C-alpha cells in the first residue's frame, strides 16, 4: 500500500516536472527563435531597401549608356545574394549564391509569391536532397513614382537554423536528465514524507491485532459462562432472564465474529497470515460448504444448488477458499429472496491459461451500480439495519477480496437491483 502511495506521489511529482520543463522549453525556445528570426528579417529588409536604392542609379546608367556600370564586387561572403531584374524580367545585376545553390535559388525567385518588401522564410532543396534555409525579400526598384524593376535579396540562415536545432536537442536532453534526477529525488522525498503515515498506520494495525487477539479469550469465556448458566438445571431462571441470556449470547457471537474478522484483516495487512497452498479438489470443498448451508437455506425458504460434479484440482489455501465460499454463500442467503434460488458453480477454462471460476448467483435484492465497488471496502454496508439484523459485520467481502488477491485472482460482482447478484471469482492456477 505504501509503495503504491509513494509511487503515486513520485508520478504526480514527475508529471508536474514534465509540465514545467515542457513550458520552459517551449517558452525559451520559441522566444529565442522569434528574436533571431526578427533580427534576420530586419537585416534582410534593410539590405533589400539599400539594394533597391542603389539600383536606381544602375537603371539610369543603363538608360543613358545602354550598359550597366561596372559592379564593384560587394560580396557579403557566401551568405547574402541579390538579383536585380528590369521590367521585362531580364537580369540586370547580381551577386549570386554559391554554385550548387544557384539554380534552386533562381527557381524559387521565379516562383516568387511574396508581396513587395515582404521577407519570406524559404526552404531551398538541393538536388542531393539537402535543405538550405533562406530569408528572401523581393522589392520594387522605383525612382519617384516610376517602377524600374525588381531586386531580390536573400540571406542564407541555414547555420542559424541548424544551431537552433542543436540548441533544442541540448535543451531536451538537459531536461530529460533533469527530469530523471528530479524523479529520483521525488521518490526519495516521497519515501520520507510517508514515514510518519507509515508509523501511525503500523501502530494502529498493531493495536487492532492486539485488541482483537486480547478480546477473543474474554469473549469465549463469556459465551461459555452464558452457556453454563443456561444449562444449569439448579438455577431456575425466569423467562425474562432466559430471553436476556439468549440476546446476550447472540451479541457475544456477533462480537466474536467481528473480532475474528478484524484479526484476519489485521493479519492480512501485516502479511502475517500467510497463505498456505496445497493441492486439493475444489469440487469437494464447494460441495461440503453448500451442504453445510442447506439447513439455513431451507429455514429461509431458499433453494441452494451446487452444480459441480467433476474433480477440480487446485493449488490454493484450502481453509481460505473454504472461508471465501462461506462468505459468498452466506451473503447470497442473507440478501436472497424468500422462495428464491442461490446457485453455486465452479468451473475451469484451460486457454489461454488455466483459470478456475467460482460464481455465486442469487435472485435477491441486488446492488446499485454505484455501490458495486464500495461493498468490497471494510465496514461498507448498503443497508446497515438489514445487514446487522442478518448478523453481518461489513467485513465479509473485504476478507473475500483479500483471499482472492492473495491467490493473484480477481473478484467482481454483476448485479441489478431487484433482479439479483452474481459474484464471480477467477483464480489463476
Ligand atoms: P456483511 O457482513 O454486511 O454481509 P459484506 O462485506 O459481506 O458485509 O457485504 C457488504 C455489503 O454488500 C452488505 O452489507 C450488502 O449490503 C452488500 N451485499 C453483499 N452481498 C450481497 C448480495 N449477494 N446481494 C445484495 N447485497 C449484497
């Protein structure tokens, strides 16, 4: 139970950390991308405007002399290019990107769809499949109101782009490492946090176990004493006293059952009541339990049937399985309908794994859907008065669940109010 709480706390802590780290990565990375992108955009825009201004003179020169002026090679390394075209689309001047990129860049300029002066982030694919990233700006070359041509300016930002990708990778790996360390620390801290809880739980469990154990002897002494008074011929007790003694005996028996159930659960919690497995015929055990309940069933006017006939070997704790059957049949008779029927069946399936199924079906009051899970909790009773009158303690199904789980099995109930309930136990063998 505590391992579960600890793991749960660690998972909550890790989930919070994941959200926090994700938010951090997204915020810091997108912030950085935005700043760099903005800066490059402004750079390219300014450069394009400057080229457009400079090309007015170039176009004037062409108009005068028919030839462009001799270009001073203002190469900006290999990262920036420009292409200027006249209105007829004829190239006027250029500073071109490196050879392998030229065709791809020209192609994307020819298919240009951006607005005048707009900077567009463009992916350029090389024939070998490699990608280059460019910021390209196309701007009109205009003298006063007269448009002379267009100049395209582009900047290769592949290295920035790759740097950002590497940065993202580093951020993610750092976060994963940090998450791993934080989860480990969270696990340690959760372990420390539940120490006081553990201590008080253990003290309480010890108290329940000790108290139940200590109560058993006085209760059995009381029961024998009442029996002794009732069977003492010399002692003439009045009818009223006899009635009181009967009631007292009933209450002592009830208390003895509660104490025994509490002790079973306290031991189960402490894992002290270990399951002792042996090979036995489940059919024989079920048959015996069904027969032992026949008188009670007859008294209540309920037909109790058991459908098993063949030998069914299981490897389990015989006493506990016996106790499980007693709890389920006792409940079926307690909450069954007078004149109704209770059916105990036992069967096995062999594929995919050998599993034994025990089911106890009644046609009694049924259990509302929202309470079908709760009835397996300690002291949970739907109708407290009815349960008490029938001698119930509210611990039966909690013990049944523990027995089943101790055998790595499952227990469930299928029920409809007013129609009846079926408790189904599956035990892997
Ligand atoms: P109890 O001692 O009260 O029977 P259990 O733990 O065995 O305690 O059962 C818990 C509650 O589940 C019961 O009080 C009852 O309300 C409900 N319950 C159990 N078995 C049945 C059944 N076969 N039909 C209807 N209700 C049931």
